[in-house]
């Protein structure tokens, strides 16, 4: 993390996003809470709902986490396949 950068709690971020979603403008939130507009915009994008199927929605951050976990699991499967091939030869 760069020097001088503030670290905000998830609760604070979620509160700001909820206020934005309820109709407060970026300018109002930025001046009231002393957070830059670009930071708030990033939080809003990260918490934007993504529709998975008819009855399920998740946030963009959860979606990215799922993609990352899926990639890790695919790599682990490839490693196990190679190990099975090695042990099968013996």
C-alpha cells in the first residue's frame, strides 16, 4: 500500500455504497466523508450485483473471487492428473 493512503473498513465501504445506491450523489458523499469520488466509484463497481441465474445474484467482487478460486482448482486438478500418470507407470 502506498504511503499516505487511508485504509477503510468493509463496514464503512458498504455504508457509503448503500448511501450512494439510496440516491446520494458522489459529490455529496465525497465532501461529507472526505473520500475521493474515484474511490467511491470503485467501491460501487465492486459491489454492483451480477445476475448468475434467474434467482441468484452476487457482487462483482464475489464473482472475481469465484473466478480466482476456479483457476486455482483447475491448476490443482492438472497437478493431480500428472501425479496419477507418474504413479500409474510404477
